[in-house]
């Protein structure tokens, strides 16, 4: 059977556009300058209070790792998950820029534990009550996990990537995986392939094989559901650009702030649990001059919701450079 993508009009049009040296309309939507310094607003706050302080259309990327409702702690227990979630989902859509996206972590395998809701509940709600579009369902596949006897052992979680509009920003080149020299040499001989794309590397696909953090990982800060920096890095690199703003209103372990600093993005990170400040301090301690983006060597940390809308001069809103 022929590859269905060969008969996809949109896919053929994109290939023709690339060969002609053109760009998709979403690529032309965003223009930006790489900053010399980034700014990061952090603090302790409920998700809705955090979102209420953010202007409309001002956020490029939301990294959203909400409670899975599996009773890990008080913050992970909601009698009606959807009633709780639909308000922050609506607010998230409001604050996203036209080119923006939200990446929501979850697990369809938590159906029994989650009771009144899981990621499938959130996806269904957005498909019926939002103008955002489901751009990808990413499968985060990891080799380490719990064993099982009555079902196949789980080795993945899902990340639902919703875009604010069809003008969403996506930088594939920033996350391509290089081919080994033997494969690259063979592909360069194939006249059907674009040599420039071969040199850049492969699309990593929507299945991301990245280990979870082991208990003795040096990245560990103490949060029970901490995500590895490499997973957040891929989202930040692909769905935002230097100088844009990344929001995490379930900031948990503080990893989003660290990644944003290292990747030259601005960020807003808040969590309702006061221990977030301790976790964040440990994350910031992992930053060294060698892992900072060379073009954006400086950053500042400010605390409090009142600092979200303006910079330290009280004049410039923290919004995307493109806005």
C-alpha cells in the first residue's frame, strides 16, 4: 500500500513550498530578536490567581503538568476533576498568543485511580468546548517503571499538544535528531530526499524515548512527579522561541524555570505548594555558565504575582517579543 502522506494535499504543498525556499504562514507570523537577558517571575499561588494576573494573548507556550487526580497528596485529589480543570483550561486559552501552544501531561493509564478525570477527560473537554486544535498526542516512552502481573506494564505517559490556532509556531529544526554518518551518507545518495533536511537530521516523531528520573538521579529535587529536563527542553525548543514567554502554573519541581533560563526564554512559574520555593532553589543551583544559551548569558529572577505584567521599571509587560 502506498504511503498515505504522498496523497495528502497539505503534505505535498508543504514539500513544494520548502523546495521553492518558501515558508509556511505560521513561520512568518513570528518575528523576534534574541534577547541578551531573560526575566523569570516565580512564586507561590493558586493556578487561577496566577492566570488572572496574565494579559490576554501574551504567552507563547504553557507547560502544563496538572495533578493526575491519583491521590498522591492533597493537591492531587479532586472530587470532580473536570469541574476543577475547565476554569484553568479556559484561562490558558485566553492567555496564549495566536502562535502559542499548551502541552498537557497526563496518563490514560490512570483511568481507575483518577476516578472523575484524567488526560482523556481534558482532551475530550477541549475538543468540544475550545477553539484550540489538537496538534499532536505525544507518547513519552521510558524504559524504567513498575512491574505488573494483570496487564502489560506501563512504560509511557502522554502529552497532549494543543495549539491556540492553525498559525501555531513550530521549530522542527531545533529538535531534529542527527543521523549517524553511515545513514546520512546513504540518504544523501537518495535523490528523492532533500539534502538540506538530511544534513539537519530526522524528525524525532511523536514517540519520545526518554528515561524517567531514577530515585538517585542528580536532577532530583524531591518532588514526587518531577519530569526530566530533556522532556521539557524538547517542548520549549520546538514550541517557543528565544525571548518568548513560557508559563507553568503547576510549576511543581521548578524544572520549567531552569529550562527556560537555559534556553533563553522568559518564564512565569507558580505553584500553590510553598515547598515549590525549595525545589526551585535546587533547580537554579544546577544552572552553570556552560549550560546557558551562549546568546542569552544573563537572567534575573523576581518573585510575586505583581511582577508578572511589568518588568522592573514597571513599564514593559512580559509578553512575547512578536506581540
